[in-house]
């Protein structure tokens, strides 16, 4: 009789399982919202005319930016030699050659002293200001600022600039993350060409 009880129990279990699955589980897949999430993220990024193929506000597209801006890194000059980098090494400035300049941060409403071996972004952050940035390498425009006093190269040197072209520099734009002062000036932070 034990065998008949086991067989009857197994049969009833199979019937219960079959009835359960014949009705369905009631589970439905969630709606795919991935496209909606991407569109909302895209709305939070300001529109620009920047030719970079990736979103510069999150630091993307550094390699493409160099190619678009006509950067010389990696290109060969005539004669097969590597082109000279336009940047400079602020750490190479001897202690007795360090000079400080007064930089007026227009939006912050303060003037501070910045040494020629300190980048403008770091010094502003040391003051507790929430300044814009992304890559900290001169490969995007997130940290861009505008020098009101004239062409940027008259007031700063970049240790690296893969993004701004000569015309933008002539119009007073700089990358605060790689900009080192060579004179005193007024700066509008968060201004992009």
C-alpha cells in the first residue's frame, strides 16, 4: 500500500503543478525605460556647438578633441620629428623664479594671489569655491573661463590644451585646470567659447 500512496501523492502534486502553470504565473516584464532615462540625462547637459563626438561635460572625447582642434600631440612635423608640445611644465619653475599675480574672480567677487606654478582651478578650489571641471587634463571645456582683459596667451600659459584653438585663445578663453598665470587679470569662470 505504501507504493500506491506515494504514486497517488506524486499524481496529485503533478496535477497541482499543471493547474498552476496552465493559469500562468501572473508575472509581467517591466516596461523598458532605458531610452527615457537616456533622454532625461541628455536634457541635463547644456547644448553646445562643440564638435566633439562625446559629451564634454563629463570629460569624454579627449582624443577626438585634440584631433578636431588640430592638436600637435602625436603628429609628425616635417623631417619626421615629433612636433614640439605647446604646453610647459610648471614644476620646472625654480623656487627663486616663482611669481604671484592677482587674479580677480568676477563671479566669486574676490581677488586672490595665484603663483605662476599653481593652476587657477586648484587655487580657486582651495578657497572653497565650487568651480566647474571634469577631466583636469585640458581635454574638455568643462573648466573653461574667459579672461576679460584680452587674449589668453598674454595672461596665462597652459600646461596642456587639447581643446581650445588659437581663435578661442585670442578671444580670451582658457582652461582653468591647466592654466598658470603670467600676469594679473580678471577671470569669468564657467564661460565657454
